C-alpha cells in the first residue's frame, strides 16, 4: 500500500473540521496532519472534500516524495548496511565486511525496512536512492 496522503483540514468552523476529520479517518489512504506545511493537500470544506477525485488521490499517493527525514533516521551502521545492500552484497558478505554476525545484519535490515517502510531488499534500496540517503 502506498504512503497515505497527508491532509490538513482548514474548515471554517469546528463542526466542519470534525466532519472532515471523520471522512479522512475512515479511509486509510488519508491521514490528518496538524501542520499545513507537512500536508500534501489542504481541504477547506466538506463540499471540497467530496470533489476530491479518486484519480487525484491516486496521483498524489503514487508520486515519489523525498523523505525529508525518515520517521526515525538511520543509524550510521544501518546506513552502512543499506549502502552495502545497494552494492548487491548478501547478508554473509555484509557481515564479513562489517565484522559482525549475519544475525546482526538481519537485525539491521529489519530496522532499515521498518524505518523506510520497505518490505524487500530491493524496495529498501530504491527508497534509499530516491531519498538521497545512498548513491550507486
């Protein structure tokens, strides 16, 4: 599933904001944020929300967004592991290069996947490249 679209609600009154927040919260493709600077879109009225087309929502959700800062930043060791992963090394080779066990490499990969929202090695590398965290 793509990252949820961040919506800032700027309704004219608290009843409208509450109604809009309920609509947004009922769909996991959207998330309400409290800072308009961090929002992908700003919604002002319930009628405006109704007009948001599924095509626009899909387009927003699928566009690449640079990570300003991952939810949790990678540690220096996780960054090393991700860089070696991008070089195509297997866990055994990463472990040998860093002087740690394969279990430790797997632990770091799990943390990297969680922080980048990746479910595969390839996806983690792609997200690392798109965000500028690593280069090939």
